[in-house]
């Protein structure tokens, strides 16, 4: 099963390990303090444990927070690292789906596609 992500969705991942005992309040605080982002923005915020076997995603939907959690029975997530000097890593919804599906983003590359420019 995969989560459907809307086009243009921004995903921010926290670097390193996060204490997975955190629930709503703890993840909201980590979003503000670690990622320096507004948890009410509607973006998805991702956190992973030290062993890379459990991750949690935090999302605000205008009425409340959602927490999505995934624990692997075998193997580990290929949790990407931000660029040097960056506090967080920004992904697209497609890239998050790849991480959730077991792909390592550091060994894959995004193909450059032509896109129509919309003029106002």
C-alpha cells in the first residue's frame, strides 16, 4: 500500500535519529525546533529512529494532525542526509514514496523532464 501524495506537496525530513516515543506534541515541537518549519503549513514532516526501522510522518489537514507510522519487519530505510550545512532535507511526494518503498535516493537520479511553463 502506498499513500497518495498531491502534486506539489513539500516533504521535510529531519536529519539523524528522532526519539520515536514522541507523539503529536513531541513531533510538533521537533518540527518547530529541529526543522524550523511551521507544523500547521500542510507540509509533511518525516522522522526516523536510530536503527532506521521505524519512521513517522506528521501532517496537518486544517482540522487536526495526522501521524503516519511505518515499521519494517526486515531491513532498514535508506534515510537520506541533507546537504552539508542544511538543517533538513526537502523532498517531493514522489521521492518520499520512493523512500517508503525501499529505494535509496542517493544512488538514484531524477531525470530532467521538459515541462510547460504556465504564464499568467
